[in-house]
C-alpha cells in the first residue's frame, strides 16, 4: 500500500475532525449572517453548505437568514432577540465586536462546548487568524469569513494615462503620483476622481498596523483592557493627513456615506474612478461585474504608507458565535455545523465563491496543489499579504468593548478632514478624547 502524502493526510484529518460527534434528532437551529440581497451570491453559497450538512444530518434543521447586511445592525438585532428569549443559535460577529461579544454574556466560548477533536482542528488554522479571535488564552469563537483589503484598478484607464497597467502603485507616494497622471486625463476618462474607498475605520487601522503602530494602549488591548486610543500618534496622523491631501487635490472621492463598501465598489465598476480599495470579501463579485462592464480589472496588494511600512496587514471579516441560551441539543448541532462550515472542503468552496481567503493551512495546500492560485492569481493576494505579516500585537488588531463607537469617532474625524478641510491633528484629537471617554465608561461597567 502506498503511503499517504502529507497533503492527503492533512486533508483527511481536517475533514474527519469536522465530522459531527453525535447524531442529532429533530433539532432546529438558526444561523444569522450578513450575506443578503439578490445580487449577493455568497448567501446562496451559505444555503448550499447548510443543505449539505442537513443531508448528512437528517435530524437537524438549520434556518439560515440574513437580518441585515450591516454587521453592527446584525449584532444588535441578535442581542435584542436574546433579551427577548429568542436568540439565534449561531451569530456571525464582526471582528471588531469580539470583545463586546465576549463581555455580553449572550454567547458561550467555543472551547467548553466543542469536542477535543474539533478543538484540535484549530491547529490547522492560520496562526494570524487564530490570534485575532483569542482573548487572553481563550479562543471564544470559530473564525469563518476572513479578509483583508486590496487595490482594484482599471487597467484601461492606467494605459490611457500613460501608466504601466501591470505595475500597480505599492505605496502612498506611488498612489499620489499615479493619481496626478490620471487626473490630468480626467475629462477624457470621464471620471469623478482618481481613487475611492469606503470612509471606514478598517483601512486606517490596516495602514497603522503596516507601520507597526498600535491603535490602543496595553498592546492593542490584548495584555489588559485598552484605556486610550493612540489616534494622535504619528502612524495614524500620517494616514489621515495623506487621505486629506488626496481629497483636497480632487483625487480622492467617496459616496458621501461612511462605511459604504457596496456603494464605493459600484462607483468604481461604473467607471467613476480608476482605482478603489475594498475587501477581498468582494473579489468574486467585483471580478464578475467588472467583466460585465468591460473593465480589464487589475488587483494588487494594499498600498503601504511607505517602503518601510512592512509589518503587514490585520484580518477583517467575522467569526461564528454560539448562543448561551441554546439547549444542549441545539448547542451540539450548532457546534457540529460550525465545524462543518469551516472544514477544509467548505473553506475552499467558500474562498472560491467569495474571495474571503482560506483560514486553513490544508485548504491553501490543496488549492495550491490543484493549481487554483496559478489560474486565479488575484485570489492569492490576500493570503500572500497575511503570510507576509510579522505576527505581532500591531497586526493582531486592537480589541476594545465599545468598538463601534470608537471606530465611528475615527470615521467622523476623517470625514471632517475630507469634507470640511479640518486639520488632521485637531480632528484626531477630538476623536481620541471621545474614544477615551467611551473606553473609560465601558471599562467602569465591566470592571476593567
């Protein structure tokens, strides 16, 4: 008998570890996520995987729904349902809400409710992904849809502006230089600006991490609860200053609505700009619609603040949490489904159908061996960015309870710079004061 290759062993082991530990009889669980909308094919993919699980476990019914396309709204609606005694069994929770979810008491940490075999399968998950969702020494949830930002650009517009369509800008300075050439052709290209991206906290957070900067004290809130944000430090100040300069020159434009990921992608696909920055979560959708629009799409790594900013990106996306109010049978079914949804086979399927990068080493190995990344090099960019990350507290990301408020204060500061020409340091000082007050109030409540 031929011995198994290391890859074959990894695949078989990962798949076996994700199998349900016990059979379930007549159990109904609910799973809420953000992938709704008739044009979002990711929702259909979730349904397909859920149907496969139910076929293997005929006693389990999974009611899958998308309550909102907004993570915060989804989270708040799940907490409200829990307060009313009707909590969803499984909730998709955005990475930034990790600390709040852990503190809320509405969820059960995954370790006490999963089997030893299921917990052991975390060894197959990318270390950087595990690190983000680990608080102290405990992994509270199961990472699922993981992403980081990339640059999307219109190769035809680059050529028209005299730029090399196969040499995307890799730094802030190179983006600025490319925009000068593109804006000189703005009338001919019929564009409203050179580059757009969502006015969201996630992108500045990435650029701070790339500089090995921190967003909050106490090691980004990981060695102890964060008590202050570091918004006025040089890493964040340099980022907001650059965005303000791009906006003042007319090169940066946005929809006027913060956190408008879909709107910014639509503006780019409508040929309103030559470049956009967005999540790899939409890679499959953006690629498909770019083809329909006749756009020769380029995809490249997220531009860094400088050549020296080599610390790497953080992850985005969300993880899966189990309701503390579920019955033992519901909890068992939920855990089994979560590990089925995130096993090697479905991790690969999810990546190929969405653009979220695989979270398992076995998935990456199998996709590589099958030639997927050779045939689809754009899908490898997010993985390469993550693998190049240093693996320290800067790119582990910040965790703090009032994440929504803290991020909103940063967004409002940037918006005042972009829309009103506010001084970046003054705007960030206001954001810091507001964020620090929110942290103090939260920590007082939870005893931090």
